[in-house]
C-alpha cells in the first residue's frame, strides 16, 4: 500500500468514525501555486470536538489527479477573524508550513472564524500536527492576552 492509501484508510477508520460531519454546502478553498490561483473543492468537513477541542478535518478534492483527496487538519484560532489577528498569527505560518484562512465552517452563522490549517500527507503527520497546532494555538492565545493587557494598562 502507498502512503496515500494508508492515510485514506487511517482517516476513514480512525478519524471519521469518531467525529461528526458538518452538514451543509461549503465554499471552496483557494491557494496560489506558481502564481496561479488554484481551487480546492471541499468534499467534507468533520468536527473533531469529541477528541480534540476546536479541531476540524477538511477533505479537499485536489486540482491534480494525484493525490485525488487532500486532508487538512485545522484548529480554530479565533471565533471572529480580523486583520489584526491574521497579522498576529502570521509569524507561525512559515516556520511550521501552515496556512491561515478566514473560513465560515457553519455558513448559516454570521461569524467568520480564523483557522490554521496543516496538510496531512502521511499517518504520522496527524498526531504531530495535533500537538503542533495546539501549541501554536496556546501561544497565539497568550499573545492576544498580552496585547489585551497592554491596551487595558494604557
């Protein structure tokens, strides 16, 4: 079996079984590759709150034939996104090969949360990514608290 087939089996048997699928239609996610805008269609989003608070798994249809499906693990950094929050989170992106998006997981709500995404390419990426995203989320929360305290003390 290839890494992609192993990952697909792992996602179906270990992750999806213990999570809840987010219902509804989801808008696609785009990324820039070699100065060309590429669109990744969202096939499904799974809420991983039973095991990991504020975590979601995105199944995205790839714009290339291989791999056919791409899996992204995401953590919600903030319930309401803003440009300031994006700037604060920016320093972590390059170091950890992360993407940050403002994406409405539940389109019927007016809130647009700030999500941090990490692509899972092999099974080992899953547990490593959970730990890394949790660590980054905690650092981000502490940074926001320090900023809040600075503003309050002025």
